């Protein structure tokens, strides 16, 4: 008969296989163990927002016959013999779902336990350092985390922990707030990409009317590729193309056609009346032969 697995010792016990783990400027002393899933408690100040249940992750856990990467946890400061999650809440949440479905083999989960409870700043710095190493950070997480940190600890502390200026922080927050307005996307996580592309357009061109029009046209599937928003840089400076885009029937492609036709009309007027040379700035340059003809008399006078 196999012996029962010994209970996890308290994290402040010195010498129980402690190892140092450097995460950025923070050095942790940790040890590894397995604990019952009910002895682990989520962190109410978790920087990541949004749903954590993931059927694909549950399938991965089953395929690996358990968690491949241990959760990073700390002794809970208020609940004796419990551990609070520092990193790994999605893995814990989906393991819980499997246990609730009767898969008891996933009840004991691997954890890496710190020898002490971290401060709030240490915990956030560790979480951010870990997540910056993952591909999800640049894909969709940095704006969300910036927004959450501002809510938790304020702008100055959030910028300090992320290692960016307050101006850069405010831009990330603005992108995240804008992304929440994009609805009806096939992949909700793609809202960040749409917001990033729209914020890439000059603020001088982006008024509330333009932003509202873009969001409505994306929701109505009138714009289906986020990269097409880059064409707004050419559309919005042109009054005719801009007015058409903002109209109910307008979209990116038709507005670009209006821009090309408006430019063609301006070019035609320039050729008919050289005095209308102000149209050069709109993208219509004068024919080289006419330019030489105008410059020639002046050069003669200088001689």
C-alpha cells in the first residue's frame, strides 16, 4: 500500500530544497511541491482581465495528463495553510473545471511556492516579468495590463512597474478603452488590433465622429480587415472622401474611389488653368513641360 504524499511544509521553513529564482529585479526563494487544488486561492488583484475558462487549455491539460508548468504561488497572508496564486490562474481555473467534471486525477496540482508572502509591488513586478516573456504580451496583453495597473495602483506606480513613461502608459490605456467599443468580432481578442490600427491614425484627423463611424462600420461588417484602417490617413485629409466615408453608405474602398476621382478633377482643373497651382498639394503635380515653360522666362530676366 502506497504511502500518502506528505503535506506541503510552511514556506518559511529554511533548507527545504529552496532555490533562488531571479525574475527581473526581484529574487524569489522557492520550492516545488504538489498540493490539493482546493488549497490554492486566486488573487483578487490579478492584472489579467477577461474570461479565464478555455476549452483548448483543458484539452492540453488532459493531453499532458496534468499541468506541464507549475503554478507560482505564495503563502496566503490571511488564510492558514492556503496558497495564493501569483501566476497561473488560467491553468488553475481550467484544472478546477476538469475536477468539477469528475476528473479527480487532476486534483493534485504542481506548484512552485515562495518562502514568504510578497508585497503588492513585488507580486505585480513578478507577474509582469513572466508575462513579458510570452507571445501573448505583445499580441494582446500589454494594453490590458496597463489599464488594470492604473486601476490598482495609479498612473505613476503603473508606469514605474512597466518601465515606461506616463505618456506611453496613457496611450496603452487609451487603446484598451477604445478596444472595448469594438463589438461583434469573430475573435473578441482581436479588438486590441483594431484599436491599435485606429490609434495609428493622426489624432488631428480622428474626431469622435470618425471613431464612431469606424466602430459602426466594423460592427456592420462594412470594414473587415483592421489593416484597411491605415487608408484613413489618405481619406480623412480629403474633404470629399471624408464626407463620403462618414455617410451611411460609405466605406473604405468607396471613399478611396472618391478620393481618386476628386484628385483627378483637381488635376484636370490645374491643366486647364495653371493659376490653380494650389492643387499641387493635394497630390496632383504639374506636368514637367509646363513647369519648364514657366521657369524659362524668369531665368532669362535674371540673366
